[in-house]
C-alpha cells in the first residue's frame, strides 16, 4: 500500500511532455500571417513560430519567448549543483548552452533566459518547460547523478534539479 503524499507524485518521463495546461503566454488566437517577432525576428507562419526571413509587409508582434523574457517570468528552473558541478563548471555550462542551441535551432521559443549563480551552483531559467526538461536529461545522460522534476500544474512551471 502506498503512503499518502498529499496529492504530490513525481512525474515520469512521458508525463513531462503531455498534459500541460494552457500556458498564459501561448497566443490564444491565430496571428495574421506572416507575423514577425519585433524582438528576436522569429516568423509566425502556418500556426507556429520558426526562424526565417519575414516579408517586408509582415505584421509585428512579440513571440511568447520574448514576452516571457521581457516580463522576467520563466517557465522552467534548472538547479545545478554539488561537488561535481564545482569541479566541472565550465564543461557543464557549455553542455547547457549546447542543449539550448540545439533546441532553439528548430524551435525559436526554446530559450535560456538567464544563468544565475547560487550558493551551491547555478540556476538556469528557461522560457519553456520543454527546454528545462531537455537540459536536465542531457546532464543526467552525460554525467548520471540525481535528477528530479517538480511540475506545478497551476503555474505551468517546471523545476528541475540535477546534482552529482
């Protein structure tokens, strides 16, 4: 018999990609096409944001990632720490940056907002829950360690913690 955990349970991998509630920063209605982000230059076409050249007559709007960055309201927090992190700081930060580059190449909304120092490591804030998950998975794949996910459904917020 499982103990009552007050409604909290750890997420399993498939659940991290499914069932997210509506994101307040996701555009509720279709934008006129083509639309270009006034901040980053991403183009909204065929119902999604992508990198590309915008026609001269394109409408202007702020994409959800730029909106989050402007509001300083992340969707993901990745806490990275532990003795291993201190010994391999540059390599780990480089890996985090590579994950963002890979994700952002195909999906303009997958962006790191900030990397901030903490007492025991760093916190990476992201504009999407998917990038936070991808960073955590990449760290675990490369160096093992302890990886935890905590998803707050009411806020569409994912907290990832990796330590080794």
